[in-house]
């Protein structure tokens, strides 16, 4: 596509580099910004600049933070005996939105995936040992239900099973409202393994 302006072409090129945004969508966004008051684009640029320059990783859990210790780790009311292992910051946000978990987190920064060249040394696994040496009594795996997620959990379990801690995993199975025949084999198998006593009142 020929652009009437090199500046516009450059902006479209940068925007289209974002995940899920193609050139047409990028052009639409760029043109939208041009129609807005100047301060809208300037504020957006400032926010993006702060995002990459000012954001930090929490020294305790590797979550995103504005300070060296994130708000979750700084909360004294949190149960330090519980450590929830997640792959990504988005997982922390998802679990926090439920309001059901009151322990601490550790963000691995991914999962073991030999196909993608990601090994244990590329993840924040070493931080788990420091947690176990302090006061963690239970490690909860909240990893994706994939081969890579299972491999990561198994690796961590094998590495730290000698510590005096309980290992558990979030329940996985058939979602409410799902037809059994459409369930994938992994979910169905786990739903059977993690079955609960039948209750007539349920």
C-alpha cells in the first residue's frame, strides 16, 4: 500500500508489529489518532514510554510492579505459607479477579518447552527454593493444561519434593454447561480422576 506520508507509513509499521494487528487495522488506528485532539496521542505515547521504562519486576514474585516489591507481596495479611506457581502475569490477574486466593505468587515467566528452546534455566524456578527455605508449606501449580505445563510442574515437583511442603494443582475437568462428548481427552480424564462424591442435593 502506498502511503501519502512517510510518517504515517512508519506509524502503521510500528502499530502493525503488535500481536493481532494487521496493516489495515494499524492504518485505521493511526488515522483515528490523527482525528483526535493532539493531547490524546501524546498521552498515549507517554503511557507507552513509561510502560517500558518505569515498570519493574517484583523482587519477591516477579510480577509487574511500580516498586521493588509488588502490592500483593507487600500485603501482610497474605498467607505466606501458600505459594501459587503461574506462568505469566496475566495468570496472577486472572486468579486475583476471583477473590478466592489469599496466598502469595511466583511468576515463572513461561513454561518448559524444548520445541521453543525454553529450558528450566530460562524460568524463575530458582526463586522457588528460596521460598521453600523460608516459610512456604504448600506449592499450588496453576499452570496451563498442556504438555508443556505438565512438564514444568513435574520438573518443579521432582526438584523440590525433598522439602517439607505439600504440592497441589488447581482442579481441572469439565466446565459447567459443557457436553461430555465434546470434552477433550485430557480434561475428561482429569475430571474422572478428580471426581467428588455424588450429592443428591447438588
